[in-house]
C-alpha cells in the first residue's frame, strides 16, 4: 500500500512572510488553477458528500495541477496571507472576477483553522478527497495536523491559520521597517509593470492596431489594493523623473495613480476606483499618434497643429470602441475620456484680469472632474520641450488662479489636501478669501 502523500501540519515557519519571489507566468497559471479548483471543491462539499460522483472530474483536474506544480518546483506550499494566496512564496494574481471566490475560500479555510497546505510528493485522488472532507457540510471539528480522525494525511502539511497569524504578527512587531520595505518594493514592481504594459500599448496604437487593454485591469486592481494600505508609496513614485521621449507613458501611469488616491479620499468604492484608474491609464493614448516633431515642438503651434492635438481625445475614444464587447464600463470610459478635456466653467474676471467667480458650464461626471485635475497637475509638474517643470506649489497656484475655471473648485481643494499642500501655502490673502460661483 502506497503512503498517503498528503498531511495537515504546521507551517514551515522559515518560509512564512518571505514575499517577493520573481513572477512566473507558467506558475501563475497553475496557481490560479489550484486556487480555483480548491474553491469549487470546498464550495461543492457544502452541498454534496465527498464520495458523490460529482467530485470525480474536479478531483482529477486538481490532482493534475498539484502534480504539475510538484514536478516543476519540487514542492508545493500554498499559504493564505491577509486577502491573498502565495504559492511557493509567489503572490497568486487572480482575475478580478475571481476575487470574491478567493475571499470565500480563505474564509472557509480559516473557519477550520487552515492557513494553507504544503507537500513535496505527487498526490492521489483519495489524498485530495481526504483533505476535502475537512470542509464537508457535516464536519464541525477543525483539522488537526494530520487531517481528520480516520482520514489521516501523511505527507501533506496544512498550515494552521492560528500559528500563521501568530508568526505574521511577531514578524510585523519585530521588523516593522522590513514590512515597509516589502510593500514599497511591491509597489515599485506594480508601477514598473504598468509602465511596461503602457509602453507596449502605445506602440500598438502608433502601429494602428491597439492591443486589448483588459490585461491592465489586474495592474489597476493592484494599484487600488496598495493605495488602501500605503498611498504615500504611489504618490512618491509620481515624482519620478521622466524624459521628453517617454513622457506620455509615465504621465498616464502617474495620472492613474493620483486619480485612485484622490478618488479614495473622496470615498469611492474599490470597484469605482478600479473603473476610474482603468480609464485614467489610457486617457491620453491618442496623443501617441501625433508626429514626434509636434509632441516635442518648442515654439508656438500653428492652427493645423492645434487641430491635430484637439483630435487626439477622439483617437483615444476610437481605440476604446474598437475593443471587443460594449458594456456599461465601456460607455463610462468613453464619456470620461471625452469629458475630462472640457472646462468646468466660464471665468468671470475683474478689471485687472483676475478671476472673480466661476460659472459652471455643464454637469460633468465626477470621474472626468477627478481626471482633469490629476491630468493638469502631472503635466504642470513635468518637464516639457517648451518649459521646465513647475514645482508642486507653483503648479497648484496656477491651477487655483489662472486655470481655476477648468476644475471643480471643491474637488481642487480636496486634491490640495491629498497632495499634502494646503491652499494657504500657495495663495495670497486675497485669493484665500475669494468666493466661487456655484459653490
């Protein structure tokens, strides 16, 4: 009789908390299959007995995935940390549509004090079935290290959630600086992935065959998740120096990040922040179709050149409409991409040319108003062929005075707070008390 290669046990503590392993697309695919297979089995075992024939095919599929991972890696260690899974110390990146499934799986595992699993030998279907029994509808006891009484697991180890939680808490208390470094390193990794993806996307736009942007949703979701933990990591990255050649790529990534942090301050939900960030990441993509000499021109623009620049947003919209399918999200992206170029209102000036009040023109969407502010701020604080970069205080002063009619004044004040620069630091006493029409 063959030894059972599964066993429920304590975590291998030397591996807990060691995040940041390099990204492997092949291993990611297997990891997503592993998480999805466990979710389907544990959900089904709440309705059917594990001996039911309905489990035959899913168990065989899961067996194949597990054994592929062991063959490739020599071991399998899946651990649930906070809202995510790590496979052999690599963060498992699930699709947006699977996030709720992952949360359900984590909840069910933790209810049985299971924080993860590990094994280093090929698994059999009976082994997997014994593991699934832990979560069956008639099972009330938590799993021991070696599984349930009468259904022992020999070589598969289940990381006890209670032990894992204690270890993570100790690590955070003992090494708070290390935790910050890990988060910042991961934030930089996501930022770099966004820059790489957008570079490829703009190249496809220039070639007249825009890539599908759906893969960027995972990147945007990462931005949203990290911004909830450490918004300062991302705001700091938006100050990275960018050359005139790659300005458009970094500009769009920076506007995406600022829009997410800004939207979070305004109380938008994670789903709304994802939609906002997704739109912002490609908001100026049409500019990639402009001739290089025009995008780097230092002198005044001719009427024809201005007309080309004004058509760029329509190219961005056309690219969105060229994607497969048309959903509510698609419509939202189209409207926001178009509206963010519109001025918020008309400026009424006094005899000296100063803006005295703002008369709102139309009812713009909140995404468009957020995007307009972030777009202008990043453009002003970036070096361009025709001028040097403005400092943050000067950029905000210009936005509050000369350009104020372009933005929702209430949102602009919130943005100043988000950027940790208060209006009183950049405005004169008269400007600080100036009233705005429609507010």
